[in-house]
């Protein structure tokens, strides 16, 4: 079984964990029908429109 020979330093651990802290929230666009924020290239969860067409009954 593989066991570390030396203790991992705190700088090494923190630099590894720092890469995950840079993640940001996804970009939002505005629905042209109801003007609510939505994810781009997705059906609007509020009104059900996509590309100017009623796709899902809301």
C-alpha cells in the first residue's frame, strides 16, 4: 500500500485547494419574452420560451 514518506506542507495543500476557489457562477442572459434571468441556450424556466417559440407549457 502506498504511504506518503513526508508530511504534505500547508503551502502545497492550500495551493491545491485554491484552484477550486476560483470557480464563478454561470453567466446569465435575459429572456427576451419575460425579461427574467436565465441560463444561455436553455429554455426559460419562467415562461417556457426558447428562440422565440413556446417550447414548454409554463
